[in-house]
C-alpha cells in the first residue's frame, strides 16, 4: 500500500464507492484507508460538495452508517433509457399502508400488520419483500415462532432518507405534541 502522504484519500474513497456499486460501511472504508471514521465523513462531505458545485451527474448518499455513489435523480430518465430499465410500477395504497406500519413499528409480525390494517396482508408483504423494501429480521419467541419484518437499506434509498429517525412524525404524534402547547397557551 502507498504511504498515507502519497495516497489521495478523497480519490481512494471515490474509487471504493464507485467500484463497489452498493453501499459501503464507513468503518470498512476507514479500515481500508487506515484513517478514522470522522475523516471518512469529512472526505465524503467534501466530495459531495465538489460534485454539487460542479453540477456532476453523480452524488454520494448516506444510508445509516454506509455510503453509496448514485446517479442524481434528475438524470434518471436518461439512465433508464441507456440501461433499458422499465419503470417500476408505483406502490399500491395497500402496499404503502403496510410499508408505513412496518417502518414505524419494526420489527413486526404479519399478524400485527393485519391487526392494524384489518385485512390479510400476505400478498402485499410478499410483494414488498420481492421489491426489497422489507425483509425478515428474525422470529418472535412465541408459539409458532412468527417471522418479524423490518425495512431494508433499499427502503432508505428509495425514500431518500439516511435512517428511520428521518421519517415524518405520525399524525397522532403531531397532535400529542400540539396539545401540551395549546394547554400552555390557554393558561
């Protein structure tokens, strides 16, 4: 390996992300380059700023503790033409509802999702699993050992969020936050 003084860290990170295609954990990048994870974050922030200033067709996104190089959204139509990709069919209302139940309550069982929605969700859970938006996260320690489901990294990528904390608050949570403020205002 090159001496650290000779190695262009930003270029090395760019090469790692480009070559991998999928997301790479910050810790693995730091280990490969023999630098700290904070240094990895700083270098990626600088790369992303450079891409933005130069109006490049690529960017780097953060997914939990991983990073991935992707094409910018505004160039998706052209990328699809070259790659001959068919546009994914949009999610149905039922699929969006199941996805929301899983995202906000994970890990959850199919029975929990069905209890919340009031209808059978087997087909929808199967299609969301096939689209890699949810995945099996283990089994519940109850009779029958039902499967537990949670969202995937692909879910974060599709909804353009870094982690689940960036999900918008549920309407009930918003109302609960507003009630104490309204009570204080009346006093």
